[in-house]
C-alpha cells in the first residue's frame, strides 16, 4: 500500500528525509537562507524520491 504525505513528518511521510524536513519550524515573513543541514536533507529527499520513481517504472 502506498504511503501518503502527512504534515509534521509522521511515519506516513514519503521518505525519511522529508519527515525531517516536515518538522514544524517557527514561521516568519522574512525569507532566510537554508542551513547546510537543510540543503543536505533536500538533496537526500530528492535522491530518495528519484529512486522510488525509478523503481516503480521498472516494476511496471
């Protein structure tokens, strides 16, 4: 069964990386630069999603 996205990085999140990214942060109207750890999490999430998409395509 396919897992769905849930706010807050709950166990139903798409990937482990997105679960960490989805944790609630303080909000502000001012833009800010991403931290190196946030950039790494985004990159890791992108790779995990690409791997899942590729696996699904090969499975069909």
